[in-house]
């Protein structure tokens, strides 16, 4: 038996953010907690959202303290504002950090306890308050998934909370909100989306449904990530990347992920590194480890990435997929290895130990030992 999770309402395309007030009203909201970060506050996007809410007679209060890797403290701060201001709807504005923080706030508001109580799979019992996720990056797909990643600073660990209750009621992907995304963030989030699609496609829980959206996501990213990085003002490139990250989200939200994410979460939690960059650096090395488990799947990935594989064996074609991933990373300016990010070999045993506990790795197509995870880290240096 397989299940399929995604929000009930998903709004796409230029100008779709204009619907936020209407959607909040339909969910019964009267006062919104808007969860975002300080850099986004300076763009005018958050102000636009609050004005749209006001036009629909919905009051709002802003929490803008979300960090790039949202922490337990961020969640607690947001909860305090929600309660003190007597809010009844949550609206996240931003990328995965803001949306994940909002999910953490909502799950505690509904269920009580501490955010660490919900680490793992489906630990909550009650649904969140009404929740709208407005996405401003083309990468994490947090706006439509049941995944939440919160950093426990005390343990230097990113907690993976996978719970269908944190799936937003409404997702909004308006490419006009993505036009001002910086080059580096465009590249990192785009490679994050590619990682989602590839890990979902080779997952042991892949289905024909997740396969179809994963393949389309890979094709779109192969065609449009470079143009989006080269010319961030291209509405076409932003629009196509928004569709790509959403499709990739549909894929991994239901098929699961793999060791790339399990390992990247440890790097983010331990060194406070950008998630998309960690994924991009690790992706070809983890998938090289995975090749023997499903070489035919990597042939499909090579074709979706635009590689010519006629006359090649499955393993040769699979190697072409890995080379294509490396070229794309290089072209969009991703660092070449973990050494550039400050990762140290002496930390790898604890990183590997924690990676093997991460729920994202449970659907990887090839099981790995701690020694093998350490070696993958080393290969990615």
C-alpha cells in the first residue's frame, strides 16, 4: 500500500500571491502570525502580504526572527507571539527556513510539548492551526510537504520531523516573488530541488506516480536552472523552476529521500552550513555509492539531464548522469567539495553516526554502514 500527501489547495503562477487573503478567510482566519526572516523583510514582499491580508480584513503580526537553519529557539519565539497575540492562522513567507519554522510552531500550538518530541515519523495526534505557505525560493518544497527540519543547537543536530499533520492547507508559488532571489541562493535551492527529484526516483518507495513527477522535475531543472542563475529577472526561468521544485516536492514527499539528505542534515546542524549547498556537494558521491543498486534508474536520470546514452551500457550511462550533475553544480557556482565549507575529517564519525539515525536515509536504495558513510564524506572533501 502507498499513500500520497500534498496540500488541498496549490496556487501557481505569476500574481498568485494575491489570493492569500481570500484563502486565509476561507480557512476561518481573523488574525495571522506571519513567519519570515529579516532579509526578506527588506524586500517588500512581507509588507505586500500583510497588505493583501488587510484588504481581506485579516489582522496580522510578524515574527521575523527565523534563522537560515531554523532552531528550537525560533520555534519557541514564534509560539509565544502566536499565543500572546491570539492568532488563529499561520502564514509562512519565505523559503524552507521560514516555512519549516512555521510548521514547528503550528505542531506545538496544536499538540503541546516540545518540538523534539515530534522528531521522526507521524508523532503528532492533532492537526495544526490553518496554515498557508508562501514560497519565495525554488528548492525546498517545504510549502507542500510533510517534512520539517529544525536544528537542535544543544545537540548540533538537525531534527527531521516527518508528519502529515504539518502539510500546509494552502501552498502559493508565485514566481514574481522569486525575481529578487540572489544568485547563490538560486543555485543552492535549485540543486536542492534536483537532489529531491533524484533521491525520490531511486528511493525504495518510488511509485509510477512519484516517478513521473521526479522525471519532469529533473528535465526542467536541467533546462532552466542555469538560465535562472544567469538572469534572475527572467520570469520564464523563475516560473519553470517553481514548477520543478514543486514537482520534486511531490516526488520526495511520498517516495522519501536518501543518504544525501541524511548526511547533509548533519553538516547543516554541526557547522550551520547551507542545506542546498551540502546536498549539491554530496549528491554525486552518494549516488555513485548507490549505482549498483539500480543502474537502470540512473540511465533514466542521465536522459532527463540531457545526456546521450545510445550505445552505452547501463553502468556507463549511469556514470554519465553523475558527470552531468557535477557539471551543473560547477556551472551554477556550487563549491567543489566539503573542504571548502570547513568540514573536518575528525568530525566524520559523529556525523556518520547521526546520519544513520536520520529518517531520510531509510528509503535509500542501498544500505550503508557507518564506515561507508564516513568514506562518502571523505570522497566529497
